[in-house]
C-alpha cells in the first residue's frame, strides 16, 4: 500500500510540473487547446454530458481527469521493481516517454479522443513530449525522494 500512495503522490506532483510546461506554452500561437482538456471534452461529448455542464464544472472535470491519469501512471511507476527505477534520471526519461507513447501513439487516438501525432501541430506534439519528459523526471525523483533514496542529488542504495 505504501508504494501505491507514494506513486500516487509523486504522480500528482509530476502532473503539476508537466501542467506548468503546458500552461507556459498556451500563450504560443498554434498550441491551441491543451490535450487533456480536448480529451476530456471529447469523452464528455460522447457521454452526452458536455453541453449540460456549466463552464466551472467542465474546467474542474478536465483538471481532475488529468490529475487522476497522472496519479494512476504514478501508481504504476511506484509498483515497478526497484531495479527498473535505477538510475533515476534514465528511469524518469524512459517512463515519461513510455506514458506519452502509450497515450498519444495508442490509447487516445485509437479511441478517437485525440488526433494521431502526425495529425497534430508540430509545436503541440513537441510540447507534449517535453511535458511528458518533465512528468517522468519529476515522478522518478519525487518517488525516490519519498522513498528516501535520493539525498543531495545522489542515489543511495535501498536497505
């Protein structure tokens, strides 16, 4: 249970970090709508509830959905064997890329909730890859710190 809680907490922290990257790029022309907002909107339209939601409820729904997805991916990371999470930097980059790949090269376009990467703008695709790498790094270092494995920028062995 501790690994689940630790992973969820680190996942939420990582989602906040990646959201900061996305928020910074929203002011750039051609970035358009953040993907988590668009994905949530498409889900709600399919469920027939989007047009009935007041704007504050919709805003809350996509933020909560994004946080929940980030926490869920964090839980999965937390459940990985320790040897797959070393070195922390490489594990973070790898996991961030894996989350982006599974999400944007698989799940969301296959479900027609978001376009395939080659159908999206290059800027938004690049921003989302960078944001997921920030997610992965923040997740890996956050989870390791919560497990008391990272001290002063170096990795200690688990006891």
